């Protein structure tokens, strides 16, 4: 597989690893989302310290309002975070 293909497969794998822990196997409930962020994005989680920040993050990700984060909602989040990372590197070069 190419690097990009591997990256896409990895994102799916990571999502599933957490989404299948409880309740709906294909969606992240808030506690699963929290575990995913803690374990996989610890750097980002230093900015989401309290429950209120996690609540509002979940709320902003949950566009269909079912109180869970499905794969599409998760991808929107990953895309957003990745774009922010990219911008950081773009400005680094200036
Ligand atoms: Ca789940
Ligand atoms: Ca949702």
C-alpha cells in the first residue's frame, strides 16, 4: 500500500478500535471519543482539559444530533485538525 492508503486504513482502524468498545459498534459515544483523544491525540487533549470542553467538542462534531460521533463526523474532525497542523507547517516555512 502507498503511504496515503496506509494512512486512510489507519484512520479507519483507529476509529473502529474505539467505536466498537460500547453501544453502537460503528459510532463513538462521548466516553469512547474521550478515550480515543486521550490515547491517540494526547497533544490536542492538553487543550481539552475539562468536561465542558469535551462536551462542546462533542456537540460541534455531532452534526446529526444523535449524541454519538459516527465515522463521517469523526473524519470532519480529523480533516479539521489535519488542516490546522498543515497551516502550522506552512507558517513555519515563512
Ligand atoms: Ca460505540
Ligand atoms: Ca452523530
